[in-house]
């Protein structure tokens, strides 16, 4: 038997070629091994062959399963592991504020550490920097004064107004630190702090929401939703709308003056905007009337005289009977436009801002229609700085005139007539040929414009880095400021700038 099995093993290849019993028998007889054991050997060979066939089938089956299903599952597994980038979309209603410029006064509201805020390298912020306060709080409006800032907010705790910066004249309300018996008056607030507006018993949080506000050199005026006007800060010229008190001490004062809008404009009208000049205040109503108070030495109150007082009265002249829709003033020169797009002006005109004639008055106390803006189209926005003016027509074209860095380069510092700044300076090019300017504004020494893409362009004096260009050099042409958001409003201080923005996505 072992010998027969050995022979079968040697010819196993031949045996596997046939599955017939007779074929095996012929093969074994041919090799001379057919004997009594041949039948047994033949059975063993057949079983052995069947085992090999079955084994091969199983191996083929296993191999096919591994090479098809397994590969398919591996491919599916790889596909599931492919990273898909999904950008984080911000809430389009969530507003953010960027600040830059002179920080030593605390007007930027970026610092939280008093010691660090006094260090030399923190004196200025040359690039737009997002305020942490705007991350935690929904800010609806901004205002920039001379070294201080104000923020209208929407919060669940009832606070509606915050401020940071200089508070030497209590322009940010009554701010103290320490104990009740030993309070310490705070002259500088390095981070936005609540300004508590005095409420009557029936007034709610909704009543105290800010409708509009503006800041001057050392005073702040806000109008709430229920039509109450609150003024605080320096009142040396009656800019707070109250009687002037000789030798009044404004530092650490808890006085916040309250005025009802109906006392100013009557029962059938409402105040929709407030604009503070350097030391005077103007109110614009829904029906287009203008009411003013404060310093009038240059005629900026528009009352037909050069007196200074705290009595809020209507400015008339050429704007009497006109529906004024916007006021603009950063210092002592005032511009106004009506619903037809005509421009009016009054106040300081030492550099020909209001009249380019040879014998023009340098102080205009009565509002007058400006002849020098005729021919540049219907005006939809205006701005008035310390010695220059700006106008934006309905085509989105920007014009400047007066004295200063007007945007025409280092060799043009004065022009008595409005001159157009070319559209490519504000982002219009072959790839974005529909881009236009939609809003303009200015401080005492610098200007800005927002285009239809939400980009901010600035130019002018830059001593305190308030152009946000990364340096302190003056900028003679409009230059885009790198603000990380779509700009919707800019507040121009004398040495700092605030931008209210929406996220890009």
C-alpha cells in the first residue's frame, strides 16, 4: 500500500486531468500497480482529487470575495474619510466693531489691564483691531468724540449705552471707583463701561434703547426710542441744551440733562438724528427741520447771529421750508442736504468751504444754498471737516474742496471748487466695474469713503495712526484700509476711528 500511494503521488498531475473512474484504472494498469490493493488505492485517489477540487473552489471563492467586496469596502471607507471643508458662516445680523488710532486715552476700548495700557508701545494701534467688547455684545451704533467713544448696545440686562476713553468732563456719565464713603473719580476708562441713563418709574428697557447719538469735543448727546434726549459732559457753551452755569465743575459730575423731543419740535414731529460739532449740537427732525444750540462764534448754530447759549432753537435761512434729510459737521462748518439733493451750509468758511467768491464771508450765521455745488449732480451724502468739505452724488462720485489733504496728491492742498476724485481710487476696475461709493465721512483732519463692496478707503492726516494703514505717515490719495468685515458705518474722532461692520460670510 505505501508503494502504491507513492506511485499515485508521483502521478497526481495525471490523475487530476480526469474525473472518470475508468481513466484512473487505465492509468494504474498501465503503470503496473493494479493489484488487490488497486481498488482501495483508486478510491483514495478519487477522494484525494475531490478534496483538491473542493479546496481549489473554496480558495477561488475566498480569493474572489477578498478581491472584489473587500476592495469595494475599502474604497467606500476612503471616500468617507475625505475631509470636506465647510466654512463657518457668521450670523449676518451680528455686528462687530473695529478700532484704531490713538489708544492712550482709552477711546479704542481694547485694553483690560491698566498697567499694560500705560506702557509706551501701546500708545497707538496702527491697524484696525476688533474690539473684544463687540464679540460679547451686540452693538447697534457708534460715536467718536475727542478722545472718547460711545456704543449703543442691545443687551438683556437693560443696559443700552456704554462708553470708553476720556471722562474728564463727565462726557461718559458719572464714573467712580472705590467705596461709597471714599469714591475715586475716573478720568479715563480703558474698556467700555455702562453709562447709566436716569429713568423714570414707568420707563422700560425698550424705551431706553438708543435711537441716535453723537459726540462732540467733550459732550455726548443721545436720543432714546421714547423720544427722550440725554446730554452729558461739558456745557460751557450750552452745547448740552441747558443754561450755562459760570465756573461749573464738570469733573465727576452726576448731572445728565433730560429733554423731551416734543419740547423742541412739537407733538407732530420726531427727532431722527443728532449731530455734534466741536462745541455745538444740532437736531434733525422727521419733517426736515433743524434745531441747534451751543457755541455760535462762527455762526455754526445757524440762528442768524453769533451768540452762544444753551437755548435750543430752529435754524432757518434758506433751509426754512426745506425738507432737510442729513446734517454733517465735525468742527465748526456745517453742511446740509434736502430731499432733492441740494446742498446748504453755514458756520466757518475761512477756507472757502461755503463760498468761493472773492469777497466771501468767512463766518456765515444764516444757512444758505451753496452755489459751488451746482453742476455736480444730485447730492446724496455730505461731510464737513475742520477746513474742507466732501460731497457724494447719486452716481457714486466723490468731490472734495477747501484746504487740507483733499485726495489729489501731495501738491494739491487747496481748491475753492469741488473737484472729483477718480472712481479707480475707490476700488472700481475692469474686474469690478460696477463698484461705486455709497457713503462718505470725515473727522477734523482725515476723510473716508465706503464703497458698494463694503470696503473702507481713507486719506488725510495720520499723526496718530487713525487711518489704519500701519504707519503714521500722511496719506495723500484714498487708500483701502484692511478691515476684516463689510463696513456699514464709520465714526471719525479727532485722533481715532471706529468702524461698525458685518461679517463677510
